[in-house]
């Protein structure tokens, strides 16, 4: 976002203006989203078990991951909560909460399924820093862990001492907790 950007008083709907539903011009409980350099919005369409790509101004959107019903096959998602774009690998990294996994899905044409990066995790939010560390919030354990891509265990960076408001406790609710990271 440019430094001199200004907000408008009235917002403009850029995705899902046709009401909730399953058609590709509709969303049903959109959760996390990511905007790439081309101003394409990539949305975790939670209840439709899919990731949808929404190019600004287009009326026909594209399912880029999942969309094959709820399920645990590698071509399916189940209640995805967040998504980000990994430029280096031209792929999406997805919190697949219902399947308790984080998956990577190539954006290259012909990709029909994802690959599991991390399993047994109640993933809610994602953040990929400039050093390619992947931060994942786990709502089941009330913690945030940092992973090198390919690492299965990760390093605890916040929480891990149960739910609460004490010094050593944290309640992870939404992925916006990652806004404290900077581009330095």
C-alpha cells in the first residue's frame, strides 16, 4: 500500500456481492484472505471448502484449491480459515482447520491437489516473513509457532501455556495478530 494512500468513506464490495452461496460468484463464510501484487484477492471460502481467486473487476472467479466438497483427500479442504501466497514457489499455503493440517497448493496450471506441510495442528492464521519463516497460530493449543518450510515441529514463539490472560498465557483468536511483524 502506498504511503500516500487514503481511505474512502464508503467501501466497495470487491468479492461476494451476489449473496452467500456455492456459485463461483458467491462466498459462504469467507475467512482469511490475501491480496497479491496484481491486486488479485485469494479468499479462504470456509463453508464452501475451497480457496477462490477473485480478480478485481471480473465477474467469473476461479476455484484454485479444494472445491471438491468437504473431505480429507489431497484434492479437498474442510473449513479452511486462512491462505497466503508464497511468491518463491508460486503456491498457496492454506490453513485447513477441519482436517487439522497446513497444505501447500501450487498455482501452476494443472495442479489438482495439495501437499501436506504440517499435520495435527488446529491452524487458524498464517504469516510468511521475508526470511521464509512460516508463523502459524494453533487455536487448539493457544500458541503461535515458527516453522522453516519443510519443518514439522516448529519453534514456540507465543503462548503454549494454555488459554488465559496471564503473562505466560495467550488466547489466539484471529490471524491479525501477525501485524506486529515488520518488513525490516
